[in-house]
C-alpha cells in the first residue's frame, strides 16, 4: 500500500519555541492531507485539512495562528506549532487519502511525539 | 455529520479466546466503515473496511467485521487472539462524499497469557 512518512518521529522543545513537523507521501501524490492530534489514551481528533495550492481548512476550536499548515507540494505538508506551550504536548499524526480512487481510504503516518518543556 | 461509539474502552481477554470489539455509528447518509489498529507510539494501520457489497468483511491478522445496517453496527471479531494482538483499536466512519474520517474513542485490547 501507499506509504506516508513523518519527520521527526519525536521532538522535545522549550516553551515559546516553534516546531515544524513534516508529512510526506512517499510514492503517490496527495492534493489533500489531514492532520490529527491524539492525547494519551484518547482518540484522534481532526485538526485541519491541508490543501495543496490553497489554504488549509481548520476544525472548530483549532487556532489557525497557532497551528500553521503549509501544503508546499503534492507530496509534502507541514504543520508548524508556533510559540509552543506544555499544553501543546501531544501525538500528532498525518494522513493522506488513497491516490486517485473513489474508494475512501486513508494512509497514516507513524506520528510525531511533541513534548514541550 | 457522523459519530462513532465504541462501547468498551478496555477489553481484557485470555490468549486463544475469541473477542468482539463493539462499534456503533450514527449518520444520516450512507457511510464507509473502517477498523484501524494502533500499536504504542505508532500510527494507524488499516485492519479492514466496509465500502459496499457483502456485509461480512475479512481483514488482516485474522480479524473480521460485520456491517449491520439496521443496528448501525460494525463489530470487530477474531475467533482466537494472540498476545501480539494487544493494541488500541479504532472504529471510524466517513460519508461517501467526503474523505474525512470520524473516529470512535478507541478500545484497548489486552491479551493475557
């Protein structure tokens, strides 16, 4: 199946700094990618939909200025957590829909563990 | 809009015993249904999916699920579990026009020796 990678797999940063997380579709193109956030022992919550060539669509309650999304190419979307604080510590997962099909399937990245000190 | 309810947050079961993880959904339109597995500190792996056709769907690792439209359920089953099946399992739904997934709260399956 299609492969989605994320980088880094884990990151520790100081409060107030910004952190960039990359999501890449390795062997297919993705005009749309999704960013999820997962707190410990909880489900995945959709944060935003990343759209290549246009602005991201954010879910209700997600701060656009805090979580900057850029879909730079058909294989790369980035999530930047700006001015990170300890409450932003979480597991961030991206996904991309199956390429060129009407069959709805998502391929998920391995996730990025963010810890803000 | 859709919603998904996973009725059991934790399911402990002994090795080689059968298991059923329950999932109910709510939607005003036709949906696609999915089960994903997540091992610690990893992303999600697709176990199986229902798109159309036969209501009994077989997936990887010996899992299967049955779509029941009248009961709006999509329960996951395995006749004999292994220690390696210990993981978090998520049921998810999407409508047939969107590509977004709505996840249930997850069920932690723990297989005991």
